C-alpha cells in the first residue's frame, strides 16, 4: 500500500507534501515522513511513527523548507512500524527515495550492497532501493562524462534489477532540479502545474494544486523538472503520455458536515447509485453501448462468466453470481483473485472474465487479470477510477462513478458495484431468454432504487439504538440465505473491519451444521430477512437461535413477521424486490458504523488496514 507525494516548484513544497499525505492517508498510516532539499543543498528529513498529524506537528516544531521534496505515508509490510523503518530512506546523505510496493529480491540485494560497504539502518525492503540507486549513480559518475541525465539513468538501471511491484520517487542533492519517478505494478500519477510539477500515488493527493494529470504506464520512468517532464517506457524509449483534466472532485473528497468519511459515504449512496445508472438505461432497457464499442460482439459469444475480485468486491461478485444464474440463466463462477492466480484452473470455452475493484489498482486482481486474460473471450472490469490500471488493461469497462471513497471500509463502492453488475446481468441476459418485458420491469426497479436507499437511511436512529447491544460483545454471527448470504458476508466484514469484533457470516441453513455451537446470550446474531422464497426457511433458522438463548437482530421486510422469532427487528420497505441485496447492505453498514463509535475505534482508518491494496 503506502502513499507517495513528491514536488518540484519555485515555492516551498513542504505544505504540498503534507497536504498530499493527509489525502493519501487511506493508503497507510503506520508512519509518515518527508525529506526536502534545503536551500543550502542538504537533505532535511523528518519521520514520525503514527499518522500524518504527528508529522505535521513535528514539522511545525522544526520547519523544513525546500523547493524539491518527497514524502510518504506507510502501511508496514517489511519491518514493524517504527521511525527507523519509516520513509524516506537516505543513502550517504545525498540520495533519498520513497517506495510503495514490495521488492521480492531485496534480501540478495541487501547482502550484495552490504558486501559493497553499504550500511542498513532499517528492516525494510525499501532501503535496499536507495542504496542500489546510489551505487548505480556512483558508478555512472565515475565512468561517464558529467551529464544532467545520470540520475535518471541510475534509476533506470536499478529498476532493471528490482523484482516485485513498486512505485518509487527519488531525489539527489547534486541534481537539485530533478525528481525521478518510476513504476512497475503500483500506480503513479504526475500532476501538471505552471512552472511546477508533482507526483503521487493517487491524483486525489494533488487536487489542491492541480487538476491536470499524466498517468504513467507500467514500466515507465519519468524525469520531472519544474518546467519539463521526460518519460521513457520499459524498453527505455522516449514516450508521450496523455494529459487529462479532472473536474469537480476536490469538494467531494472532504467530510463536510459528517463526523467521518464512512458516514458521509454511506449517506452518499442514493446519489452514487444514481450516478452509476446515469446514461446506462432508457425507459425499458440497458444501453449496451455503456460497456464499450466492442461489448455487443463479445456478449454475443459469451457462454460462461468468471468473476475475480478481493474483499468487498468479491462479495459483490458472489451476489452477481446469483443474478447471472437466476436472471440471465448463464453459468457463473466467482473466485478470490489471489487464489485464482496460484492454482491450475480450467476455463470453459467462451468465458467472459469480469474483474471488480474500487481503485482499479488492487494488486491481486491485477495480477490475476494479467496472468489469465488470454484464456478468456474478453475481459470487463467494474471500477470506480477511470484512469486506473484495471480500466486501461481490460477491453470493456463499466465505471461506477461513485466519486472518491476515502473511508477504508468500503460502502458506496459496494452498492454501486452491485448496481453496475446488475446492468451487466441484464445486458448479457437478453441473449439467454430474458424477455424485453422482464428487462423493462428490472429497469423500473433500478430507477426506483435511489429513492428506496433514501428511505432505508431513515432507519439510522433506530439502528444506532440497536448498536448499543454490541458494546460489550467480542463475537457475532451474520446470517443470510440465497442471494443475501453474501450480503451477510459483507456485513460481517464491515463489523470486524472497523469495530474489531470477531464476526463471521454463514448461509443460514448451515447454522445447524456447526456454528450453532457458538450461540449463547453473549453471541449476537444478525440476520437479513427480505420477503423472498426463502424467508420461511430463514425464520426456522432464527427459531434455532432463539431456542439456544441467542440474541437476534433482524433486518426484515415490513411484511415479514419475525417479531416472535427475534428480539430486535428493523423493518425495511416492502417495495424492495430483486435489488434487495443492495438495499439490505446499507443498514448493515450503519450498524457497523455505530458499533465502532461505541467501541471507540478509528472508523475511517482501522488498524492494520489500508484502502488501496497494491501489494500481494
């Protein structure tokens, strides 16, 4: 994970670096640090254990000023969170780097560099990168004529020797007009200013200073100067990368009146879903052109669906499997991306590969796509970030248009992913017997969905009262049946992510096959009970819990009578039908949020986690 921000300008870049880190803190918050080249020509470094706020306070106490600098917020992989392991890392007081990703061959590199006389002060894989670049630069300077491009050449040589996935930014005291950056497998974007340029892991970090961005491709390296940017590709050939403008994102990345980003993003879901639908449906059908110009030709050939994703996106994929098979009548398999890549898989003929990721930079999902997409008839991604690697590397895409999601626990990304996947189900389904009449009915449900979500949000106060029963609990079970089993999985994930209560989800019919042994008065059981064909079966499962003294919390259709079966019931509108997995996810998000408040955890930045997972 980790977040990188760099800047070169005529003004002091330190405030830019700090604000950028604040905006990137979702990528990691174990430690933070910055280094600037001072006006005297030395490297001035500041590192702090903990969050960016600690770094800000330290910088206020001991100001650092410079026109060239790099900074970093860390999610620990190699080496525990500590000041010594915090970035930036420095080699011989003249070269500094920040790094996101994992260097898989850092052990032999470290041994080689130690033998060459380099001393290591951290347990990170990143420090090896700093010393490696320094060595390459020293060798070039000793064996070449003086040249302004030696730092870039040294970084290029080092990148050839690095194995793994990474993004790096490098500065050197003797090259005061250059910031060199490169990427392989991890995202990196250049911000375009007037007489100043920036680099960051995410354009969100740079919105206060620019709305013009250049996205580096995999294997690219860039030499960034105040008035010039030079980019070379993985073969070392000069290339030009397109510059795009981004509008209307800065305000949406602020909390506004809300206490936490997570709560803000929960309440944004009616609007976010509306944005997902915008321009994708007419009065009676899904517009196939929304998926790209090649969509119709690919969909005509599809006989099978394979979905790959991780975490919350995986749960969205599991919901979609039920829809693909029940509505479209097409076989569908769903697998965790990190597992799919590392086992031998049999891909049926004419299978469409679907990848799902909020950021479009999820390392496991990207790796699975890259290693297997040649075996599929086509690839399609559901993603929230139009400039992401996932979007660029798939033939078709459906952007969710959810807006920035800053809270680590995903909320609006999940509901908009489900909305997008339902559109796909209808588009493919018309080739497998889905009639125009039925499609029109489903489209009408989609049109009504934003208003239904607004109605569901009106239960917030009742859910807040419900959360009080979880304050002294350490474990919980979540139950659902059919298409609502993955909704229960997502509810359990939300609770464990931000409240640190151990929570597990089960298909309710499995309760009697083991999990019932855990049920007692200290084990709250949360159930999702829409008015569908399985509701009577679910009510029987709830009776099993009651018979064992369990405390039940049920989110039920207002026409489903569960008062005899549950101690606590929150009713949802009866109008919710096929799209109930989307609507029933919202109260589970609110429950997790309010429980986390009671537990006193850091809602937006839970321990040990980060938003964008760019390491395997």
